[in-house]
């Protein structure tokens, strides 16, 4: 996979991580848990409350616990029994000015002399909106954890690619280069080899847009075209980029003109990268109609791949086309 593509993916991951982090900062305090009984499912908001150690009062909760319970936004909170999954006795107590709340588990002491209690506050049906927000918070926290793991793995992979020695051996300069290129080259029939070595007329439209480069250095207009071309190069499939071709009485420039490396048959491959834009889609439909009108059959004589902003190029589809049609 091309390094620039991986770095773009990492940048997209970073943006999504920032977005989720900001969204989680706006979520209610606490975590959601629940207990099932005959009457249905009861929701609880779980909060870990720290309080200053008070040896004479056995760590009784202070005003910090009151503030924590108020943070749930409920006028009344009643807890009964043991929430599912706690595995600990659930004691019902009174939190001054808030209603009833429960604490579960042993009090723990932090390094700064604070005592920690886990407080379970019942969420009444009238506050289902709070339960929904806490459920969404749990999902976003899990998603954020997964994205950070993906980012860490991608960072490691990018670092591995950037330190590859084998690519410098192939591209030179160095005494390995010529020997390796010959050793790695594929033997083609004479007509295919001649076609590969011929000069050809290329589109001269908007040359400033040729900013992406394939593995072999061919300049193309889009990241997706770069990925397709690089796959063709990896499989040793001869192609020409934006080569002039006559379809009927009109000169066109397919994205890729491909010669089958064994049969010598010519194929065309068009990639349409902005199909969610109506004007672009209309132009794409015109191109496809032109191929068909000139006796070329889709997916037999010419290939077409598509993408939108929400549905990017499927590299597995690209691999499948190349392996089934040209290898």
C-alpha cells in the first residue's frame, strides 16, 4: 500500500479521534449499568466518588458525593438490590438533598489521602434520555479505544515502511539496481514488449493535476488511479495512462489502456471517483454509453470502478479484477 495513502488514513484517524474526544467531553458524568428483574430492566448511573479521609467518621460521604449525585440531573434517585454484574453487596443510603443512592464495594484510598466509593444511582423511566446518553457514551468510549489502537498499529506500520531497505536496493542508486530489475522482470511476447516500449500520445489536459506517483513513478491525477496503477505494476500488467484512443470518430483518453500480457488483447479501465456529484455522474454515464455504442462490453472489453466520498475505492475489487482478467 502506498505510503502517502497510509499517511492520509492516519490523518483521518487523528481527526476522528479528536472529534470523538470532544464529543465525550460533552457527555454526562458516570457510566451506565442495569439490572433485570420481573418488572423489566432498571438502569443505574455508576460514579466513582472520591472524598477526603475522615478517620473519626469511617469515611462517611461528604458534600462531594452530593455534587456527584446531582450531576446525573435527577430530582429523585432510589436504588434497590444489586445491579447486574457488580458482584458486590449493594447498600442503600441517603445522600443529603438528592434522594436515595447506593454504594457498593470497599472504600479505596488514593495517594493524596482521598477515599473512593462507587455510587449507583437509579435512573427512573422519566429520565430515559439520560440512560440513552450514557449508552451512547459507552459506545463512543469503546469506539475511541479501537481507533487509538488502529492509530498505534498504523504508526508502527508506517515506520516499518519508511525504513525499508529493499526498495532502495531496487530503485538505486547502487550496483544492485540493474541486476535486480532484470531478475524481477517478466518475459513478454514480442508484440507485448514492443507495445510497452512504444511512445504514445497522452492527454495534455490539466497537467498540473498529475500530482500522484505510482510505484514505478508514473504521474496520475488521483489517489485511486495511483492505487490501481500500482497494482497493475505489481502484477506486471502492461498499461498506458490516458493514452489517445479512437472510439468511432472521436478521440478519447481512457484512464488505463491495458494489453493482456499473454494474449495481447487490448482492454480499457475507467475509474469514476466522484459519483456522488450529479454533473460528474452524468459525464460518467456518457463515457460508458460511448464504449457500449462502439461495441465494447462492460466488464469484458472494458472495466469500470466507482467510488463516492462515503464509499471509497475497494482495493479487494481492484485485486479481483486484475487477478481474474490479466494474471
